[in-house]
């Protein structure tokens, strides 16, 4: 009986991990798991747009996951969340 309860708990955890993270909002993911699109500026007043770049994708394995960050050539930029890194790679942000 105890073995059956454990197996149900394991299956429940796997199902939640697979489907529970779908459609998460940006504020629910830590910044190191969130990929961004950057609009960078050449000046501190943000009047001269220098260009746009986006984070590349997800790296890692298991629970050790991180976002492969893009190079932003300026310290002045705005960000927009575009994806999150889950256990199976990038997912959309709603």
C-alpha cells in the first residue's frame, strides 16, 4: 500500500512538472530563467536607439538551467520578457 501511495505521488509530481508550468506569466519566473528582448540606446537619456538584440535560448540540465544571454553593447537599455526556461527548453510568456 505504501508503495502505491509513493508511486501516485511521483506520478503527480511528474504531471505537474510537465503541465503545471505551461502558460506562466513573466513575474512568476526568476530573472535568471527569463529571456529578454533588449532595445539599447547610445545615451543615458534614451533618445538615440543603437539597436535591438534578444537572448538566445536555454542552457543547462535538470534543475540547473539558465538563459544564454545576448551581448548588449550599452548600459542603457529597455527589456521585454519573451520566453522562460523550463525543464524542456524555452516556453512562451503570456
